[in-house]
C-alpha cells in the first residue's frame, strides 16, 4: 500500500485552559492536548483547522512535512 502525501500540523498548548470557557477546554481535549507544552501531530483537515481557530489564543501551530 503506497503512502499518500498528507499535510500535517504540530499543535502545542502554550497557555493553561484554567479560566476559559468549557467549550474551549473540551476542544483542547478533543485535539488530544492534556497539559501545558504538550504537543500532538495531526492531519490537517478542515475540522482540525476549525478547532484550531476556536482556541488559537491557547495554542501554537506549525506545519510538518
């Protein structure tokens, strides 16, 4: 099976979710972020981009090749 070239993004939580809306906390959990400075690498889809947009003040995003 040949691997297709997929764009990926590395998402790192830079701020604490304490004091923010419960929806923002749940979005962090849905992305797989558990604590400060924790990083995850995910496939760049429209759904992931929408989640990142909602919590852009809590995370840092970089593209991975």
